[in-house]
C-alpha cells in the first residue's frame, strides 16, 4: 500500500482519534475548486488524456524543477516538445529519481493518484517504472478516465479555470451548450492587459479594443473595455478575478494622472517605476470594478518570475524557475484600502509566498478590514507543513472565518482529490490539537472542519 | 464547563504529566503586572464597573476588530459613544458572533473570566446572550466586583499603568494617600512629548514647560523638563519608562545638532526624515537618563498606527486598525548601543511585532549586550502559539535569563488573571517538552518555571 | 547522569520508538566534518590541550557571549589574555553561571563532552566547579586526550579547517608528512584578500603577490595569484572554498570594469558601495574558478560583524558580538546564477542566519538550480529547534537531496561528537515524525537518515 488511512494525522493517540473523527465528517464532502489551472478544453472535448509522461511529468513544474535541480536536463524530459518522442524513457527518468520527492507534497499527491486511480500499490522506482507506465497508459484509454468521468468521480461541485480577458471562452461555452451539468467556471485574469511587463502588452490591449469595440488607445476606453470583458466572463458564470503581480503595491492616482500614465506605458517607454505604478493603479481599478460588479478579487503577489535567464530564453515562462521574494502588504495595500477597505460588498482574497507576512501583516489586516480574506497557503507552501504553519500563524489573530478554505491551484487535474484530501487532513489535525489541548470543544471543531472544507469557500467566492 | 483543568498542555501523556506538575508549582504565585493599560482612577475611586458591554466589548479592540472584519459596524457596537444607549443589544451582537473567536486567545481570556468570575458554564452564543448579560450585570453591582476587591482576588502584587508625562498622577496619589496597601505604579510614557507626529506635539511640550517651570522652547530646558517629569514619576514609585515608536531607530547626534533639530521639529516644519531622526535621538536621550536615574526602558516598535484612514478620521486612535510592519533592530539600535550598550546598570527591554526578529536579531542582541532583555510576545503574539514560538525561537540563543517574564499589556482588567494563566501554562508546556525530551531535568524546569512566572519580572523591572 | 539515551527524541512513544530505531542505524557512522575552525597545529604537534578554562571557555564565544550578556566582564574571564592567570577562578565563574545555558545547545554539547569524555555525571555548578576542574585537568595530561588520539576516538573520517590564502599550510604539510593516516583538509577562505573591509586588505594582496610571484597590483595578476593559491590548497587535498560576506550580493562586471574597480578598492579610496560591489564581483570570480578547478563553494552571508564597537576596539574580531541581519538571496545571487547557475559540474552551498529565507528563497532556489545546495542550519541555528525548523521549512520544496548533511563549524574540538550527535538525533526525530504520520516508510526513512549523516556530505563536498 502507498497510502495509510491515518496519514498526516498526529501520532499522539488521543489527538489522532480526534483528527480521524473530524476527518470522517468531511472526507466525502464535494470538492469546490475555486482557483486552478486546468483546461476547459478537456471538458469541452472530453478526449482521453495522453500517456503518463505527458500527463504527469511534462505539465508539472513541481516535478521537473526537482529533477532539474539534481542534474536531469529538460532535454532529457522532452520539456517544451510538442509531441513527446519517447514517453517511456521520460517516465523511466522520472521513476528512477522518484526518491528525490521523499518528504515533499508532490510525493503525497502522486501516490494518492497512483493508488486510488490506477490501483498501484508498490512504490514508483526504476524497478516498477514499466509496470506504472503500462498500467496508467492502459487505464487512460478507458471511458472511466475521460475528463468528464473523472470530474464526476472526483465529486467536484465547482471547478474554476484561469483565463485571459482575450480568451474567447469558447470551450466554456461548449461545456454550457452541451447540457453536461457540471460547473466549470472561468476566472478573469487580466495580467496580459494590465501588466506592462507582460509579453505583447500593447498588442494585447489593441486586441482587447478590437474584441470589445472600445478605443483602448485611451484610458477611458481601456477601462470600458475591461468592464465589458468582465461582464462577458460574468455572463458565463465567473465569480472571481485573479491578479498575479510581482508585488502587492496599489496606487490611487487622479484620473488625469492615470490617463497620462496609461499613454506612457502603452508607448513602451515607461520606466520600471512607472510600470510598477501602473500595475499598482490597476489593482485599485480592478477593486473599484469589483465593488460595482461583485467579482471577488484574488491577489497573488511576490514571485520573481523567470529567475533562470538561460532557461527563460530557451523555454519561456513557467518552467519552475519562479522564486518567491519578500513581500510587503501593510504599506503596499494602503492606497487601495483607503478607497475601498471598508466596503462590505467587496471581497479581496490575499495570498503570499512570503510566510513572514502571515502573523505580521496578513492576519492583522484580514482581522480588521471587512473586505479582506486570506487565501490558503500557496504554491511552495501548499504542503502539510506549510498548511500547518498557516493555521498556527494566522488563526489566533484572524480566526478561521477570515480564511476561505482551500485552493488546489493546479495544472495537474489528477492531483485535485489528493490536494483537497491533504488540506482536509491537515485542517483536521490542527483542529484535533486544539481539541486535545482543550482550546476548542470537539463539537465546535467539527463545525469548523466542515466550514473549512466546504462552506467558507462557497461563501467567499460567491459560489 | 468552559475550561478544562489541562487546557493548553500538550496531549502526549508523559509531557502533560510534567506540564501539570510544573504548573502546580506556579499557578498560585502572585501576579506581577509590570506593563499595562488599566486606569488608576478605578482603584482611586473604587466605583463599580458598568454594564457588560461597556466592560468587555467597548474598550477591547481585540474584540471589535474581529467583529468589524466580519461586517459588524462600529455604530452597531456603539463604539466612541460616551454613554451606551443599548448595552443589551450590543452584547447580543457580540454573543451571536462569539464563534468568530474560536482558536483565538480572546476566547480563552473571556471564557476564563466568564467561568471563574461569573460562574458561567455554558458557552456564550445568541441563545445565552441574556443569561450572560443579566448574570454579569448583577454581579458587577456587588462589593466583590469593585476594582480593589478584584485586585486582591486576582492576587496582584504589582500593577503598572501607562501614563503621559503631562498626567498629574492625581489618581496614583489618591491611592497612595488612601492607605490601601496595593502597589499600583505609573509608567513614564513620553510619546506625546517626544514624537513630533503625536497630536498636539508642540502644545504638549509647552504644557510640559508650564508644569515643570523649564524653558521647553529650547533643547536644554526640554531635557531638564523631561528629567523633572521622570523624577516626579519615580517619587510615586515608577520603575520604568515605555516608548511606542514606529521603528526602533536610534541616533546619537552632537549636542548642537540635537538642539537645532529640536527647534525644527517644534516649528512644525520638519520633514518625515527629521521627525524620525528626532524620535531616534530621543530614544538615546531616554537611555542616557535611564543610566542616571535607573528607570527601566521599554521599547515597543513596529506598528503602523491608524492604518484605516476612514475609521481614524471618524473615531481617532486605537480602534483596532494598527498593523505590524517589518522591524529592524540590528542597525537601528546601533547608535544607542554604541553609547550605552555595555552599561551594567541599565536595562532596556525590547518588544517586537515582527516575529522574524526573534531568532535573527533579538535573541542574538539580548544574548550579548548586558543592558538588553527581551520582553514577552506582544499584542497579536500574546497567544498560545505566539508564546510558544517566542520560547522556541529565543531560548536557544538568549536562554531563559535574558527574558523578563510576562506582560499582560491590557486595557481589560478582568482578563489579567486569564492572561497570566495562559503564559504560565505555555511556559510549563514548553518546559515540559524539554524535560520529556531529556534536554532539562524536571528539577531545573521547576526552577525555571518559577523564575519565568515571578522572579525574572521582579528583577528586570526592579520591583 | 547528565545525558539520557533518548534525549532529543519526541515524547510520543510511537514516534520515539521509530526515532530510536533510525538513530541506532546511524549513531556509529564515521564523522565527516567538512567545515570548521579547529587548528591544524593541534594535530601537527599533538601537544596536550591546556587547562579547562583555556580549552572550554576562552575560545568559545557561545559561552562568553552569554556570560557577558548577564554582567560577567571579559576581564573576569581573562578573554584576550595570552596566558590565563587564574584558570580555576575563570572556571568557577563559568560553573556558577552554568544555569544560564539551560535550554541552549551549548548545554547539550558541554554535558555530552563532560560525561562521555571525562566521566562526569553530576551537573556543573558552583558546587562541582573544582571537581570538574580537577578531573578535566588531570585527564588532559593523559595520552588518550592528545589531539590525534581524540581524532581517532571521535571516529572522524574527514576534518576540514578554514584557512587564509596567505597561510603556508605548514601544519597541514607536517600532518601529511607524518604518515598519520588521518584526513585533515584545508579550506580556502579568501576573505582577507577579497573583502576591502578586511583589516590589512591592501597589504594582504601585496603578500599574496609576493607569495605567488604574480603582479597583484593589477586585476589579471590578482586573479592569477588567486588561481595559484587555490591550486596550492588543492594539492594538499582541499576540496572547498568558503566566503564570509556581509551579504549574498553577486555581480557580473565586464573585465575592464572589474579591473578598474580593483584599482579603486586597492587604493583605499573606494566608497562603501564600491567595496560591496567588489565583494559581489569576487563571489562571481570565485564561482568561475570553481567551474574550472572543481572546488566546492560555500557562501556564509548575513552577519553584522563586530556590532559592539567598544568591545571591538578593545578585543578585536570574534568576541560574540556578531549579529545576524535580514538577508536577500533571490536578487543578490542573480548575476552569478545568470552566469553559472546551470553548470552541472559546479556546487555552491548556501548558508543563512536569516531563517525567513529557508522557505521563501533558499529552498525554491536549491530546488531548481543544479549548482545550488543548502548548507545545514548555521551558528545561532545549529541547535535542536533550529535544525527542526530547517527540515520543516526546507524539505517540502527542496527535498532532502538538495541538502548536504551537517557542519559542526566549531572552534571547540571537544564538542564535535556532541554536535554531530545532536544533528543525527534531530534528523531521526524529524524522519520519525514523517514515518509516524505515514508520509514516508520506515525503510525509506532509514535510507534518508544514513544519507543525511554520511552520504550527502561526502558527495556534496567531493570527499
């Protein structure tokens, strides 16, 4: 067996018994996944997933980041190759390095998928590489492993994707039109048209103008176009926006200042400070629009993207070389909060890659401002220890009810149940300790466990 | 029952047994409270406390901060209202939101007071709101609930207040004159006359001049006036000063530079940098005076005060919108430490809202400089997890003996026993783990537990 | 007894049983000590160690830092005195303050040495001071306590020293020539000739020129001289370099820029920014040379050296007044990593005094770049809690295999077995928790424990 029924529960027998009992009450709840990076196309077309290498290794930068750090080349893994030439060989490299993942969440997620979906019970290694490859390959061809069947098997209630304002959302429309009663929702992620450092920024804005019929060469038309795009997302059920900025900086410029800055960044001649100021202003504009249209706003700051220059030049974005940076919230958010911080109709969900902000800035901010909530531990911190630190460092100041349940944030569709399972287990483990230390009654803990697994996410994301 | 006899002790039976045994040896020790925000007037006049809403909800920004974050308005809570119109209704709002405090220290403190002082054993909720209101209201009218009676019941040995140099300390004088044998001591908190950003700074300094008969329009008279004010506090038994600066920055200007800077800040035309430099210089001046007069110096840096502009404009200071900031000590304290760092007769107690400083800067500094000691976890970190992190991150470098026991730092008089009880339990829990892991003998741990609960605070604050 | 067989293992019986079993498999492995500050002279000449005060107190700034913080003067401890006048008195001061070390790693290391080497079983205190002094003094005169005998008794396999490029390495040569089959290796630590703030920088470079016959008045001759010095170290078996910079800043200047900057810093007229830029450039140069010659590179940034001005002026460097600072890696290392980050033949080991970098920057960097590995918790963090935080915060992102085992980093030869024992126990305790929580099989954990204690250090340091 790869997985033990009591995994992730504290070893102390009293605490474990409580954790187990809490978990039994939430383990079968539907999965609400309000933030992630799966493809609507999978569900629109419902084609079988390809081979194991293409499914597990190629899209998962958690995996090839680690392999790369230990000397495996991206060439060996055929990263960036449209059609993998030798998937079995790629799989074998992965299998023979699987020991590198000991103690990591990737290992937990994969073992969960291997065992519960594919019935594999011996650990992945060079020795079992082919067994894994063949077993997985075969199952992927069966109807039970088509995307829609898996969606249902995973007991998903909502699954959000992340989409550019330029996206036609055609696949989302196809899903809707198909009559398949699943709730797969787009999320409005405007980085490509609000971040002057995004590749093709000016062209993207021109395209946005063409798509919306607005004059995006000027500030007011640009804002109108964004409003239109948001409305289009909402008409397909979207409830949220997402913003992946390098910092959490916000600004509140006057209308003429903003209009002038827009001209400057559009010209391509803006300084780094002006580009940062523009991103800052756009967070505030997005917050203002959220007050109007009710879209929940997610802010994901603090990643130094594409840190490895050579890899970026050869392979482009998202190859596992994004590194977190120290992130300030207390000063950075002030201009936006001065404007909208006390709005009761607004929800802004904050994430961090800098765990030092949990107890110092994020919990105090969320424990005060009505519009603020804390997103779950993110990216590198979406892990048992990371989740536990989040609860330990956030709860005493912000409570449980200024948090929003779990995000899986994944490109790896097959890892979704595993990730939510880890989150539920860790939350139950944390609550069990509070119960065992007589800081909370077991009855209350059960209510909180349910809220963390199901209720808070639906409320926060307005689902 | 709201409270379990073993609360806050680790679940592991061996460790719990040790924690319980250590705690038994310190639970009944007198409470020494060297830093807090209770009112001397309560003890001078010994009037009954008002209704439950006025007593528990209105003065406690921990409480209404959380309620506010979840959409309750300050109007609903009648914050800032002199005379609460509908205390029962305010209490009901609080009661029906009491679940928000699950997992927070506020919940521990309140349950402790509810049960041990008022005999309430069913949890506070909408359902029990009136029962609580009536029970508490009734008891507050009895002689046993007058301030002096509670002081004695709480087994307080010392209780320090926090006072402006402009305060007449009349209430402290009344207490002294009354012959009541309690030790209620003022603390010299000069923010209003050393921080150019404090409301009414120049007027405050003029008042200080009038009160002391010194020429506070000039640097030397200003320093003399401060010396006089300190002497006045000492004559009433004060042993400490307290400094609530935005940063820990210190400076060591020449006398002419300082004199000129004083003129500039007094004129109201100083830049932000000059105002910060003046605060920095004044920390060093206060340290110099402490070398002379023996007052223990407390430095509380790192809070971005009044972060919520709209609330500040409407309600003023201290409405739960102060947010911690990253805080540097290693460079900031250097000018002051260059001057007085090696003084054996000086005690400077450092606090932080930035927990990252514990292991990186504060423990190494306190583990070297003879004048430095570490204050207990403060404000948002005065909590079970916060206290445990403090011990875990500080002890290995600074030991136990460069710390100073516990501060309750509270405006909420009724929470004092609860807060000290939490501190004693967590210290015993930490020590119990050291014993269980054979890092300390149980005999030594008992000695340390006693020192942390009683001896260190008396020594550090010279009580 | 001072030491319990189960010390540092978690109290939970299941977890403890697993920890014990893992530890049994690694406790007797040879000690590989790839980074430290013992003296080759001890082993070259094999003289008896002097008295207990000279052996334990005088060279150990962990000890006198703590004593100093509590009011003991360096005069009392005869620090900086060539020949201790009254070692028994110094020892008594230490003994009577031994309680200050409760909860610190120093206490663990010393008790280990006292009991296992000297057979002392009653705790050190004023009462046992003379017993300790006499017992230790007597044993130090026996052949079993000579340096070489202890090296063998400690089961050392490799012991690295830290040496200036100006050092003749005569003692290393004597050891080699003696035929004694121990592996005592120099480490190339060029701070004195690459850091313009190092005392005697220009003179040191002139000496380097004289020793190598290169024209070190110019950039190219300077680089050649460094290459020569590295080759000399390698010829005596050195496998690593070490760099103790205030920050982790690197730079990648053009050759003419670097040559010009070298002239400027050599002139003594460089600004602080230029001196920092030169250090930054030299890290990159050292990395470039490591690509050529295979020396493993260690970077130790983040200490504000000689923070106590008065002590520095009187006693010089390394008197316990070095205080950690916030340390950035993600931006600082970028210039160097742009150049050599993807080199598979290069190993750069990163250390930190700023624990916030573990999960935010160091683990993500090491979990991506092939050349990067993480050094063990360092200095103030070389402690049970510090080691546990390291594993908890690093493993989920970087795994175990981007770490390099343990460094004792000590001047105190007698503490080496104790320090490695603490590291092995804590690693086993961490692994035991993973096993007890079913995150790793016990079989895998045993393999990892062995790797952490023995295999990784040999691989990373190429020993």
